[in-house]
C-alpha cells in the first residue's frame, strides 16, 4: 500500500463505519472486514517501524545520553 499512515487510518475508519451501519450484505461485509484487517496490519507495521526509530534522551550522571526507545514488553523480553 502506498497511502500514508493517516490516509490508511481514514480508510480504516470509513470501513468501520460501513460495517457498523449493518447495511452491507454478508459477502460485502466479509470483504470489507478483510480489507480492514489488511489495512490494520499495514498500519501496525508502520507503527512498529517508527517505534524502532524513536530515541530518547536519558540524564545519566549529569550527562545527556541518547538511547534507543524500548517498550516495557521489549525490556521484559530482554531479561
């Protein structure tokens, strides 16, 4: 998918709205659901890639040091 993250999120919101209305046939609902799952996975992948790039500054012994961002889940896996 070549759409931006924001465009993908908007498309996902539209799909959710369509599904919530309950006006689609079963076949169309399943198709929209599959499309939504695909977009959701792409958005998740984009977020995971962004998370890997994030760095934070940590004050260590009065000095600023740049470290890679780690989620709590990543810290638990490390130990």
